[in-house]
């Protein structure tokens, strides 16, 4: 099932890149748990598909540009590790940084996401 999990991760990322949050949601379990560094305005632990998608929708309130560009998907069975570059632009400027994203999947749906990135650079782009 791991090759299918990598495809789910790829498809979810592609929907996010298109700005299709409804499409992203089709890859998430109803009870998904999403965690990002709590030092960011949209950070913390978010529970439930609707709450996670609402959190994603909030990104544009802080950054005029926010993108994640994966360059590697690593198959780890029930987990997929994604490495890439995050780019953000805000009132304090623009920056890029490497990120790691760990997705956990079950029955073809993402049940957990943990996003690890350089929060200092992200906050600097906000002018903080």
C-alpha cells in the first residue's frame, strides 16, 4: 500500500499548489490531526478535516505568497516523508527555506500531518 500512499501525498500537494482546498480535503480523513510549529500564526495542533482546511485558508491573511514545492517523496510504509522548499512573502519581505513534512496514512487517507520548517524565516517575512 505504500506506493499508493506516496501517490495520495503527491495528489494532495498538487491540489494545494492549485489552491484547491476542497480537493486537498478529499485526501484527508475526517479526524485528521495536523501539526505545525506553534510559533507561527497558523501553527499548533489542529484536529478535524474542516478545521485543517480552515487553517490552510488562513495562510493568505498572513502571507501574500505561500508555497510549498516538494522535491522528494520518501516512501516509509504507512508514512510518507516529503522534503522541499517553502517560499513565503509578507510585509517583512520574502524568504525560502527547506521543510520536512511527515504524513501518516490509513486506508488511503491522510490521518496525520506534521510540518517542520524554519519558523524564524517565516516570522521575518511577517516583519516580526
